């Protein structure tokens, strides 16, 4: 729409050469302003289109995170996101609280009898069992990355096709 207006204005400017120079200057100023407006509109359009194209951008915005969480809850599969969020919280926790949080994460998500057990391969699960008693800042990095990849390949594409995503787009 804006591009069509700019073409119309340009063709009008060619026919306006007989007008006083003050009118031509005003027309040129208007053309510059409209061009800037069109560029700004296009940048926002591109940004909005990309806003929900990757999981990272959804998780980085409160409204996107909330919509994705609601979607996962509707599918009874929010444990992966809950685990990922718990790992994010763990990563920024003071070292004197990491042992307690590591135990909670293990009992909530990793333990085979965990109430929200996440789907991890045996090797990753075993490696966590061996370090959960002496955790460090990156204790859950590998497991968190595996769950992130699982969400990105499995849950996220379904989210993009859902009504939850359509609602989130309005808030972005």
C-alpha cells in the first residue's frame, strides 16, 4: 500500500515540474518522509514475522513464554519447559543454593520416579546422577540443551500451528 502511494507520488512529482519551487521542495520532503515510513513499516513487518520463528525468541519474551507454556499444558507436556526454566533459574543461583536446587531438579525431573520426568537418554541421566551431590553452575547444561532441542524439534512446530501461537502473535 505504501509502495503504491510512493509510485503515485513519484509520477505526480514528474508532472509537477511547472509548479513553484516551494511546492516541489514540500513534495520532496513528503517523499523522503514516506520512504522512511515505508522502511520502518517493512522492518517492523519483518521483525514481527520473525518474532515467533524460533524457540529462543519465544522463550525470551514473557508473552511468548506464557503462550508456549499454556500450549504445552494443553498437551499435558509442560515438563520439558518446566525443566528448562528450572535449569535457567539454577544457572543464576548463588553457589550456596545450588546443591539444594540441584537435588530438587533431580527429584522433580530426572529421577525415574520423578513427578515430571523428562525424556533424557540413559547416558545423560547417569552423568547427572554422578554429579548431583557436588553440583556446579553447568551441572545441567547438557541435559538442558537436549530438552531444548527436543522442544525445538517436537513441541515448537506444533505450537506454531496452534491457536496459542496466534494469540501470542498479537502480544509480540
